[in-house]
């Protein structure tokens, strides 16, 4: 599968979040060409500010692998991770992060551009328009 196909899966997760009244962020973790985790924001559902899509996906991936390090994994996420998620990505030693839309207000690159593990490769902008449109529609409905 391609990066675009994996990001489409993450976008489907974001749509699930949207449909559940959650901020529409979705994430998928791939290890050696196999999807090992899918998740979306659950902060409202779980009443937990830490229940971001990335955090849920990292936990599920670690459980799937039976260990805390995700060194052979790629995390696909629809929106740029926040500082909290960037810290978790660093501690999990995720090899690669591919994100769609930038988060100019809360993204890690604004507040902690060096938060990720030094060996983590970051690619941005994949399907950014689709991810941004979902976010804009979500917040438009909330106003």
C-alpha cells in the first residue's frame, strides 16, 4: 500500500471522530507494511484531555507489538501532532511521522520543533486539504 492509502485510512478515522462529535483527527500506525493500529480522538467520549488520536494509536500499536518502542513504524495522522503527542511519539521512538494539515495554533513545530526523536523522519502535507476541510467543517458546525 502507499502513503496515500494509509492516510485515507486515517481520514476515515477522522470522519468517525467527526461523526461522534469529537475533533476530527485520525491516526494509523503501520509496521512493516501492516496496519497495527487505528484510532481517532476520544477526548469527549472518555472525558480525557489526553485521549488524542495519536495517543490512542501509540497505545494500541505498542499492545499489538508487545513492546513500548515503535522503531519500525510509521504514524499517519491527519493533523500535525500537538506537543503532548510529539512527546509520546518521541518516547515511543516512532521511525516516521506523516501528517496532513498543519496546526498553526497548537502544532508541535510551533512550540517544540525538536520534540520528536532525532531519528524520526517527518513528512507533512499529505492530503492536507482533505484533513483541513474536515476540521473547518467541524468547527463551523460548532459556532
